[in-house]
C-alpha cells in the first residue's frame, strides 16, 4: 500500500473530493512528521506509537574483514503497535 491508496480509500469511504482527501492525508502525515521532528512521541490509540530514540556512538565490526569502525550517534524512529493492533494482525478481533 502506498500513500495514493490511502488517499483513494479516504476519497471513497469518507465522501471527500479527491483534492480534499489528498489534503487530509497530507495534513495527517505532515503533523506526525512535525511532532516527531519536535521530539514528541506520536501515540495513535488503537494503532500504535511512533517514538524517537537516541542511540549512542558505538564500535562496530565489518563481518567480512573483521576491521573495527565507529558507528556514529543517531536518532532512530521506532514503532510499537498497540495491543489491539497486535491482536488484529494475529487473527484476533481487537477493539477496532
């Protein structure tokens, strides 16, 4: 599934015009990106939580040559699905 598929679903199910559906989906994604960039977690109840985590610099090793190198510090984005989403994906009903 790609963003255009989500836009089409919003267009068909919600009754927005295509341009309104595009604007709604873009607004949701932009809002999520802005909040994450600001360092906030994004929790969507019944779906999951997007979190930023800082990873420290650490030593790494090339498995082929055995040569050591430094892996630089960085921020990583993680997603933790909600309990309901886990149940739904695994064949349960969840509370959706």
